[in-house]
C-alpha cells in the first residue's frame, strides 16, 4: 500500500504547486485571502484531501498525515510570506511618494494685535511683576487734576508746555474747566486721593494735545509711574528704571538722568537709556539714536511737595518719584514704525503685520 | 533761547579752569538742565578777511557803474573791481577778502577779469561776510584799524558757536547770557565777571513817571535823554545781535535788544518828543481804548490791560509791546528809557488776550528780575546809550509798586540725601549756592537759612534748592539703590477696574486676544469725530464738544465707534481691494447720566461726561476692486465673531430679534438683531447687523460692497465666571424633527425660545420623564436646521425645520413617551407663538 500513500502525497504536492503559482500572481491581500479559502478553508482543495487518509493503512496513514501537515504549514507560510511581501511593497511605494509641502497651505485667517496694545501690555507685564498696580482715569478731566493739583500755576507759562484741548460746557452749565487730559499724570492725583502710602502704580492711557505733524498726533498714549513711601529717593528711581529697561528690552542697559523741569516734580530729570537698537543695522549709524548711543525716554523726578499735599500726603513723612513717557514712540521704536499716522488710520496692510 | 559761546566766554573770569570746547560746552549746558537742541557755527572762512586801506579809486574804463579801487591789505597793493557806491575816499578802511579766501557760504575768491580788468580780491559787504542782512553797500571800517589787521581779531564774536537752548518755563534767568554764564561759572568753579558800572545818578524828575497800578507794576525806572544821534549801532554789537538772529534796527533799539540778550531784561525806549507832556503814566487801560502796536496791529484794550500811557493815551502795552507812535527812529533826539518789572500772570493774560508773544512778554510771564538784575540792566543801557548815541541823561525817576517777597528757604543738608539718595559734601553745597548768588546762613548746621536772589523766582521751597545742588553736582554719580526695604514684587499685582467699564484690564486684554483669534485686526481710532457725521450714525447721544479742535472734522468726541471704523473701511477701499475685518476696543464719550463716583474724587467725577468702553467689529463683504476677494461675510459672521470672542472670556451670549422700538439707526432696519446674555439677569449687551445703506452711501462704499457691524457695551457685560462643567450623559438621547409653517418675520430665536419656555413650564408626567436636553452629536437641545422658502410655500411664509433632542438622566427612553412629551411641548409652544403669528402651525 506504499504506492497508494505516495500517490496521495503526490496529489497534495500537486495542490501545493498549483497554489504556489497562484500566490506568486496575487497582487493584493484580498486575493491571498481568497486563495487561503480556496485551498486551506473548511472546504478547501487541500482540506478536502484529508479524507484520503481514511483509505490508508497504519504506516501509510502516518506518512500521509505527516506529509499533509507539512504541506499545509508550507502553504500557509507561502500565503503569509506573500502577504508580508505585498505589505512591504506597499510601504516601499508609499515611502517613495513625494508631497510638495512648500505649496501654500490653506490657512485660517490670522488676526492681529495693534502695536500700541502689544507695547502697552508688555510695559504692564514688567511693572506688574514688580508689584505695581495698573490704573487709568477719565480722558475728559478737570483742570484741577490735570494742572492745578500737579503744581501748574494758573496763568503760568508751564501750561504752554502742553497745548490743551478744552471741552465745551455741558448744556445748561458754564463749567469751562474741563479739558482732554494732556498727560496721564492726573492719575497720580487720583491714586494719591484714593490710596494710602506705600503707593506703587503705573497708569498707561490715552492723552491729547493740540499737535499734528509728522511726529505728533492730537491723540497719543503715555505711561505714568508713581511710587510713594517713606525713604524713596532719586537713587530708587534710577534703580527702578534700570530694572524696568532690563526687563523690557531683555538686556542690562545703562540709564542716564539729566536735570530738567516738569512742574509736578522737584527735582526733575529726563531719563535716557543706552540705545538697544544699534545692533539692528551693524556697521551703520543707528537710525534710532543717530549714533548718539542714547535714546531719550521721558521725564521723571521726585514728586513735588505741592503735589503730595494736593493728594493728601504729608511731604515731610513721605517722598516719592514719578516718571512718564510715550507708548506710541516706544511702539514705533520696537516695531520700526516710520510714521505715527499709520497707527491710527486702520490700513489692514499695516495692521496685519503684527500678529503678536 | 540762542546762546553765544563767545559771549559766555567773555563773561567768565579766565582762570585755572579751561573754557570747554564747542561740544564740551554743549554737553555741560545740557547737563545743567538747559537742553541744547541745535548748534550753529558762524564765521568759518573769515580768518582770511583783513582790513584794507583805499589807496586810490577811479571809474572802470569800460563800465560807468563799476569802480576800480586800489587796496593796500598790509602786505601789498592790489586793484579790484567794485560795484558799490559807498567805497570810502583814499585812506578809508574796508573789509578785504584777498585772492584765495573762502567766505561763509562757500564763496571762493579768485582772480577774475571783469570787463577787461583783472580784479584780485573782493571788498566785502556785511551780507557777504555773513554778519548782517543789510545789503546796501560795502562795510566801511573805523579809521583807527591798521591795514592787514585780521577782521576776526578786530571784531571778537565774529567767529562764534551759537547754541539753541530749550529753556524750561521755570528758568527766566536763563533767558539772558548772564544767567546762563552764572550757571556755567558755578559748574566750572570759576567767576562770573560783569563790567563794573556806576549807578546812573540823573537829576531827579518825579514828573517823568506816574504809577497808578502798583499791584501790576512792581518797579519802574524812567530815564530821560537829550541830544541823541540815532544811527547804526557799533559793529561788534550788530554782529552779536546778528548771531542771535536779531535784526539790527538802529543804535537805540539795538542797545535795548543787546541788554535784553545780556541780562534777560526787557527794556523799552520811547521817543520822548512824541510823548504828550514828555512823561509816562503806568495805568490800566479803559475798556475800548485803542492803540497801534509797533508791528502795526490795531489793539482794542480792556480794563485788565496795563498800559504805559503818556499824558493823553496809551503808548505801549506794558511788558508786551511798544506802540507805533512813540518808537525810536532815525531823527529821534530825545529818549525816555523804560526798565520795569510787571506782574507775570497779568502780562500773560494780556499777551494771550491780544495774541502777541514777544521777547518781552515771554520773559515777564516767566518772571523777570525786579532787583539787582533790573538795576544793572538799566545802568548798562544808560551807559551804552551815552557811549553810542552821544545822548545826555537829563533826568530820571524810579517808582516802586508791589513785588513778590524774596523768600528765605530752609535747607536741611540731611534732607538732600533723603530726596536724592546721594550725599553732597557740605563745602561743595556751599560753593554751589554761593555761585548761584544764594546767601546762606549756616549758623544752624542742620538747617541752613537761604536767601533767594531776585533773579531766581522759581526757587521757593527746599526741594528747589535740592534740585540746584543736584544740577550742579551732576547726576552721573547718582547711585542706583532701591530704598524700599520690602523689595519689589511682594505686593500682589492688582489690576484696578477700568472706570469706563465693568471689565478688569485683564479681561479686556483677554477680549482683545479673543477677537484676534477670530481673525480680526485690531484698530485704534481717534477719539475725535465730525459732529455732522456722528449725528448721522448716532442721533441719540449728546456729544461732548471740543472748544478748540484742530480741524472742523474733530469738533466733538465720538459717541460711537462706527464712524471711525467706516473711515478706516473707506480708506482701505480707496487704497486697495482687500476685504476688511476690524475690531476696536475703545472709549466713547457722551453727556448723559453723570458718573456716580463716590469717594474723594466724587465732586470732580460728577461733572465729567460718561466714558464708556465699547467693542466694535466691522466686516466688509463684496468685491471691492475687480478681481478682488469677496470674503463672503454677513451679519451672521459678525454675530459669530462677537459670540465666539465673548465665549473666550467666559460670557455666553446669544442673538435675539431687535425689540420693538429699539431699532438702531446706524443699521439696516430689517437686518439687525440684539446680543444678549442669559443667566439670572438676562440683559442686552450689544447690537449686530448690516450698516445702514444711507451710511454706505455717505462713506462712498462701492456698489455691491456691504459693511456689517456689531458692537458691545463692555460696561454691560457681567463679569466673566469660571465655566462650570456639565456632566456627560450616560444614556442615549432621542430626537424628533419638527417642521413649522411660520411667517417669514417670525424669528427663529422666538420659536426656539417658545419651545424652551414650554419645556421648562410643562409639568412632567413623571420624575424621570424624558426632557429637552442637548443631543448626542450636538450641544444644542433645539437645532434650527433649515429655513425653506421655495416651491410649495406660500408667499410671506416659510418652512422652519427644527430638531429637538430628548433624554432622561438615569435610563433609556422609549419612543412612545418621547412622542407624547414632544407633542405636548410643541402644542404649548405653538399656542404661545400664535400671539405673534396667528397662523403658525405644524406642517
């Protein structure tokens, strides 16, 4: 019966050979699955041949059984190998693909934040981190807070330093003492009237002066700083300014104070900072400081005793300093804005340049 | 104020300290608080110009109007061609620029042949030398000058550096060279030298001056002269005045100007022969009195104007300007010289009333010297008038009115350190104060008694003296020392609420970011608006008027953000064709309910207009230029932008139809809606819609371009609250679609609101009955799916398709129970809606 067994095994080998040919021609996993069903499924061509075993005797049966299992395993492996090969081919093909990611991407519309807002916030963040309160006041202000309490005498030429917009009296009244605030300094008075020392505030905000040319707008922005406590001195002002410019410009920059006059401080000084922009155009004369190496930032000084008194603070016990400078100019310097007018006309080609 | 370096130098005692060079002096003056804003060099090239003697002159052989002049320039004699008519006779002296000289302005002198005669050099006029504006003829020099003398040696100050100094209003003393020199001398540690002058001692003549307003005129010197020969001022004086930008008039006027520049003291000279009775009366004008000022202006005076009158009528506006009728001119022989001190505030009022700002009023307003400086200046002028016009002083009178008391200020050396944070050694402090002519009595070493000189009216308190010490000691040595023992950052940052809104600054900043995140660009508009334009946008608010606007279009403060944003849209439209999406957060101003401030600032705050913080969004739609992009925005885009931005700051807003009678005038009456916030106190916070077509027309928007606008009143916003989590549902929802036949103007929001209202008021059949609730794939409990108006729908009607979601919290719901809840709810909602649309029904 050995011949019978050999014959049966040959049939199995024939089926295997047939599958091998088909597997090699298969091009996707679905075909391979169909082949698996066709040959190795419950009613598959190979599976059906298991029935031959029943016609064999002991040793023949044993030999056939061994051969059947071996061929079945081989056929499964054949299908599996082809499957792996197909996956590898597909992966290789996928990896060979090139997409041009430099084509313009469809994007959502990016909004933008005004350079003045961005600069004001940056200034606020620095002073908030130093423990300062941020305050603001009304834009339409009484002369008392805008001038009188800040030691601008009535009929004093110091009032000419700030050309003032006056406000028509409200109908039915004849109050002619309202102005558009010419500086943020009235907030100093308001802060003193509503707080007890120690007072540490900054007051960024909109201010107005009758000035309109290439470098002036009738509306612009200032930031005011005020610090009142026992034992506050010019040296403290200098230290605070140094910390401020360090945090704001991200570099340790020297501060220079020069004597000057503002009615609400005594002594008064202008403060300059070493130009942080000279590095922008290496090898050329800096177009910001014009080669002087310094940028004039603003005015400062020790709060005038008359101002302290107007704010209800005893100048013998407390001293304080104040400073102020323009936010618009700072924003122009930071962002290289050439004309102040651009800030307020709303051309989207200008605005959209500042997404942060 | 223009300050001459040569003049300053002449006022300082040369000594062990070297006088600084041009740049050094500039930074020294600036360091004293007198900021140098500009520097001009004069006299470059004049080294070559010498004194020449005329040795012969004849007419040019081929040109009658030209002369040939033989000049001896000290080394040789040359012949030059000269066209001037005033060449002196043989022996006369002229200014000669030899061949090779280069005159100011870059004019090079070379040998030139003029009409066949070679000319080797030039006889110069003042214009050519850059020392005058007088063009008639060449300069004729004094006979005493030797040929070959260099002009720059003969006329000191002809080579000079002039600084443009910005003098702050507190420093009237620095409006003259002596004041600046005093500062410079103190800083350098050298001595100020002023020519010693004898006080003039004229024959007393009390008739010359009558003072009837002593409260306005503190001092008045009146000196009478006879026998004056008024001609040109001496060359050195004219050169100095020219360097300071003053035009030479005649010797007397030039002398008053010279003393003005030297002492900072305004003086005036009258032609005494033209004064009625030859005397002056210092008095208040009478209302309506008139006079003609020196500049020709006709002035109508008030009884608040101080005048210098003669026996009959005003001849000068005191401290402001002289009169045309009594000015000194060539031919004047008698003079009355005025040196006075007028009260600053009154001079300022008069100058402003008549809109005159003169060198004189500028100084009196700031406070001239009524003491030694005034007396010295008058003495100086008397001397110069005598020297240069030959006039004799024939009489004088000096009257005193009221002047401010000279304060004695106590300076505590310990306080200097306390205010400045740096110590100034006692002897240096004493030296500085002495240099400034402040008399110090230091018998109490802890409290010096300091007498303030009359030339420093700005010094009145201890801090003023500390500033003087600081100025002269310099700030370079100022240490950097935070004095606050507690250090920085210990106080928690608190952002105070903006008085104009209910939001904190942090919340407003968050709102800015939220708008940016929706793709809008932040715009900052001017606070000013045009009254007419504003009225077209906002007819309700009472705008705040600006009394002195810079232009008519800035006559009021904005009550509304829209006009400014439409200006920006129009500008963008005119410049390019890009779609516009802008937002602004800014204040508006109106006279309405007074701010109800409390506390120490209340009395002021109640009188101020209301300032509101508003947010506006403006989007454009339509193609602005051919081929341009249409962003396809609509009024609903604006709602979405506003609601999304508000959600980012913790405010849940929704859109409601405009309430009856609350239509907003700036928006299309049929394309507008309101923004509301719900919660415990539902309230309106803003409006959205399409900009009214009349406004599109007014702003000239192109055909087919529309603007959509939305605004929020930030003061009406509830404070943002932390968002509370809603539990995730554990059981599935079931939905029912609902198609309604409604009138077209029955807003979807009204329908949804009625359904929700019905859901919240219908009594549930059981505790765990299905309720209207957000669906599985949406956050909405009622979705509006479609507004259909096509085929099969009657005109004026529409089919509104909605989807309602139902859910029970603790179990799955059955179809039948959902249907019964749904039917009851829809029936209730429809009966409520019939009050608005009687024919609303299910389809």
